[in-house]
C-alpha cells in the first residue's frame, strides 16, 4: 500500500466523477488498476442510461472484464470516490478484486463498513482488503456541493412556477 499511489489514482477517480457531474449525474467516479495500469474506468450513468445498475464501479468493472477478457479480476485494485453500495460490493466479491480504496464514507448505504461490511464477511468465499478515507474530504465535498447546487436549482424552479401561476 502506497499513500502517494493511492492519492494519484483517487485523483483520477475524481476526474471521472466530473464526467458524471457534467451529464447531470451524481458525481461518483471509479478506476480499476492492475500492475500500475488502468484497465477500467467508470462514472455514474444511471439517469442517462435508464439503468439503476449503472454505478461508477459497475461501469469500470464491466469495461475491465472486456479489456483483460476475463470475468475474474484477480490482483486488481478498485478506486472509487464514494463507499460502494451493497450491489457494487457484491460485484467486487464476484469479480475477486483484491483491494478496494474509497474516498468518502456513505452512512446511508455503504457496504464497506458504514451500514454493513459485505466485503469482509467470512461467510462469503472471497474477502476484499479495504482502505478508506483516501482524499475523503475532497470526495465528500464534491458530492455535497453537487447536492447543494441541485437543491438550490429545484428551489429556484419552484419559485419560478409560483411566480408564473
Ligand atoms: Zn453501487
């Protein structure tokens, strides 16, 4: 585990989160690394693709499987700006990903320690190493700024409607 390396890839995940934000999606980004190389990149695309499973981790992992032509992603590390949900945590286990590094914790639906810890459940046949809180402040700020802006936009829209009626 190398702090500098972790922060470098987390910054890359943050830049992918920007893509989501530009498309009006919740800004979460993910990148999958094997032997120091990017094999998959993803960002939230649920709204755009009408797909509740189109989370950043899901997109990155699907791409990586195609790139290395294998459904087992052995010896890889996934960097994601927000703690994975139960669906994505389950996907990490299926993929046999070795290590997860995430930024901000998700106290509402995080499945890497916050609400539950699916990744290290001994009843499952694979456990994933977890490093949490890498650039947590930046990752969290990105999300809260997005939600704050969206709330303000909704308020404005409501006000406009009231004025028109
Ligand atoms: Zn998810």
